[in-house]
């Protein structure tokens, strides 16, 4: 399926005008970055890079797309001919997917002709703004949960195409599994799930529902015990599966109080190994509040897929350098108050002290920096129009999960505080 029309009209009208005036083939450098983090957040997480590269491969204007553009009069015939042959042949560098980012971090650097780079703006922002917002929220939840695993369960709270993308972003940021099957098929995200309240309500009694589920899935299954009375539900769950019952799930009530009562009841019934998983509109603050409770795992839905109050990462895509008519390179930047940007090609370095990040240094108009100055953050993602091997699909998602784990290990402890605060490390332009 083509991704070419997942864009704003003005991308193509700019292209149309540039083809007319002869500037379309000027070499350009665009950067994708966030001017600031969402209010109070201390770091962000880059996610969506692999998905963007997959969409880039499908960025083709076929007969259906071209016919519609012609009928609507969006661009001229000359531009339609150009789009029919469109292939991105430029270079994309960026932060490794899963990496931490801060204000000003050049998360993605796109170099090519204006004609091929400008039309990627909306697609790049659509993917990275959504996925990075979700991964950033997920990372806060993982930090709040400590060693306890989390499952993503938000498919019913977002769009059908957004749901697997959200599951992927959450997994990259450390979630253990997702309920979304497409995320499992496409990117290898582990999937989980057993039964909802409807299954209990289908049967004539809770006991019959539990017996049916255990017969189908074995005693190691997770039984949902809060359809009626939780105390009775726990007793019936252990009756159905025996002390080998895998887990019970609680989706309502004052969780801190309920979980403690359920743990005591399970232990009294001999089900000392039965785990307790909780759901019920959790976010990072609710998870942190349950830190001392005997919870074994969490399921998170709505808050996760909406970025836990920050549904977009607020990233922008700006032209920072271009060639002139005679081929010389110049820096360009927007200078309006409140939205000023820093022009010029950039290299980014994570400055470390004893293995802990202390600053983000952005080197302007300099050649690639060496590891001597810190950890270089920009890597090749697309070379001459071709994605770097291992950057997409299952392999890319797994690599991003590993990148994220390493990046989080570098951040100072204060980065993981849930109270409002400044970015965990400063950004310095040098």
C-alpha cells in the first residue's frame, strides 16, 4: 500500500513551485528535532524510525495516487510526471531508534534534493511524533514499575493502524508484551491475553467460566476475578485451577487495598505462587503508587497509547542548510520569535562522565566528531536511498529495544523522577 499521500497538500504545492522556478534540485539538509520536551518531562525516547523507513520504501506515486492528484488539480502535469518516477535517493542519518533525546537533538537528518526531501516532512513527523510520545511515556512507566513486567493493552483506545505502532513503541521502551496480534506478526512483539469480562458473563456462573478457561488454556492461565465479587472470584479461581493457578487479574477497585487482600487470600488458599496482575486505567503515577503493593505485573492501555498526557513529541522538520545556485553551501534558519532554529549541519555527542550522561553537545558546521569527545549519536539510516540492513522489520525493532536499554543505563538517576523537572541533561551548542 502506497504511503505517498500520507502527507499535507503544501508539500506537493511547494514541490510544484520549485520545479517551475528551477530550485527543486538544489541539495538541502532537513533536520527533525524537538524544540522542547513535553512540560515537566526529563527525557524523550526516539521511536518510529524503523517504521518510517518501512513507509519510505512504500512512498511511491502509482496510477491511483496520480489520477486523484490530477482530478483534484493539486499539481501541474509536469509535477505529476516527476512524481510518477519518484524514488528517494538521498541520505538519512539519525539517532538510533530507542535512544534518549533532549531539546534540540537532531533526531533525524535528511539530505537530498529539495524535491525529494521536502515531501517526506509530514510522513516523518507523523510517525516519529506519535511513536516517540508513546515510547517516552512507556519508558516512564517501565521506570516506575521497576523489575515488574508491563503489558501494552491499548488497541481499543486508539486507531486500528495506530494500535500496532503503539505496541511496537512500548516494546522498544521496555514493555514485556502486547495484546495486539499485528504487532506480533509484523515486528515480533511478544503477545499475551486470555479473557475479558464478556467470557465470564457468557456462562451461567463464574465457576463455569473459570472451569472452561482452565480446560482450554491450562491451570497456568490468568483468571479475571472482578466480574462480580473479588473475594468469591479468587476462591472460585483457585477451585478451578488448583494452587498451580498462574495468575489472577484485577481491573477495578482501590487497587492498593484490593491487591493486599487478594495476596493474603491466595496465600491462605495455598496458591502462594499465583501472581497478581492489575489493569484499570493505569499510568506511571498509579504504577509508582503501587510500588509497595504485592503486584506482580501491570497492564496499561489508554494512558500509554495517548502518551500519558503528551500525545505528541512536538517535533518539527526544518531546512537548516542548502546549496546556492552556484553550488556553495549556506546555513539557513527560521528566526521568528519563539520559533527560532539553529541553522547548519550538526553532529551530536552524548558527553559521559564515568559512564553517566552529563550533557548533549550539538556541534554546528563541523565534520563528524570522534568518540574521544563522547558518544557520537548520529548513525547512517539510509544511504543512497536504501535503508541500512537491520534497521527495519523484526530485526530493527529488536535492535531498537537493545539500544533503548543501553541509553537508559547512561542517564543520571534524576532522569527517572516522575515529578515535573527540567531535562535531565543540558543541551549545548558548540
